[in-house]
């Protein structure tokens, strides 16, 4: 059986969209990484970007819905 794992780029509202998808499809997020989780002295992230989503994954059956806040 074919699988599909779409990756959707949002412009700052990924968390809102994926919270809605979670309410529709159920389940829990397999991954949830914010840009602030990657912020280091070697790899600095702008303050306005820190709370944006770098990667999020929601399993839907055997498929995975992926997204981020980096259009």
C-alpha cells in the first residue's frame, strides 16, 4: 500500500493548524521542535523566530503529516 507524508509550510501559524488537525484526526505529535530548541552560541536564532515551529509531525494511520513555520 502506498504511503503519503505531506509536508506543509506555514507562515507562523503551524501550531494552530496542527492543533486543529490533531482534534480532527486524533493521536499525539510524534515530533514537536521549536527553533529555540536549536538556539546555540554557534547557531543563533532571531528572538522573533524562537517560538516558531521548526518541525512538527502528526501520525495519521500509517502516514505522517509534517509541517513547519518556514515558508
